């Protein structure tokens, strides 16, 4: 439940259209609803401006469906991240209305259209095509948070002319999310090219010595380019959330 819903409910009580008992019943699940296996945070939209997001991995289809069904009571869109194809199939059997975004490994229950409230463009850049699952998670999250999102795919440092030729798109963005595996060099290159906030996302893509993304993470943390911030390995969701906060700062 978000602030506008609370105001509407209180107005209904004040005008006699809703009884105190009914209002109490509708507010009973604030700040959270206890499902036994999860405490669903209905208050998060009021605190942070975006509803709780469900991490799908390590949950069963009934658990995910129950949490989504509870979150849906607030009338907002619901996002579930890190969902395998098998898990998505199980959830859709219980909640046919959810959309499966296979490329982003996510589920979305859409209950209303998304208004673009961001100040500019969030540009999601990948070093390689192998980084797309993490990048698509970032794109979907940023879009649901009310941002205009653009993609710039497969412009890694192995062919650095590819990203140099797209400098105009980098400069036109308000925030740039750079997703890269292997040695994780691309965020430093982009950070040295354009005066924009750069959010670097290391991915677990790479050969043995990449240590499941640790090499890229350490490389990004040690970037000599100013203005580069780093999220955890494969955390496209976290990068998009941060980018959205930046993109919603009034200028």
C-alpha cells in the first residue's frame, strides 16, 4: 500500500464512505503480513517509493505465489527476480497472470501501467552477449521503477572501437550501468569517457581465473576512473535500483 491509497482510505473514513472497523481491517496488514514462511513488507512503498521485490531463488512455487498474491493486494506491480524456467513454470500454474521474462530470469505481475517519472535515460551497457541475463534484470527493474531504459550490447574492451563509436549515446544518458565479466575493464573505460554516474556490475562470466566474477569485482573496485561505483556480482537488480534513485533526483 502506498501513500495515495492511505490518503484515499482516510478520506473515505472522514466522509463516512468507509467505517472505522473496515478501515482498521484494511490497515491490519501494515506494516507487514505474516504468512508463516515470509513477512511480506506492505510498508516498503511508503518508505522507499517502490514495493518489496521478491528474490525467487531458493523458494518454492507455492511460496513465491503466496508472496506475490499478498503483495498484489497493494495494487502495485510485483517483481520476482532470479527465477529459473522450471520455477517460472511452477509459479505460472498457480498464478497464470504473471509474465515470465526469461531473458531477465524474472516474473512480473502487472496491475497498472508504469508512468515514466525518471529525469532522463538509464543506459545499460554490456561488455559481451554473455552478460545479457544480468543486464536484462537491470533493464526490467529500471523500467518497472519508472525510468526510460536503453541498451548498448556487446561493446567490450576486446574491440574497444565499438564503445568509442557510441560515445554520443553514453553522453546522452543520465546514468550508465555497465555490466561486464572476465577482467571487468569496461566500466573504467566508460568512466574515463563521460561525466556521468557509472554503476559497475561484475558478472560471473569468464574462465577459471575469473573466480566466478571475483576478478571482475576486484578490478572494478580498483578502477582508476573517478565516479565509478560497484555493486555485487551479478546484481543487476541492485544496480538498477541505485540508478533509478539517481535518475529520480530533481534537477
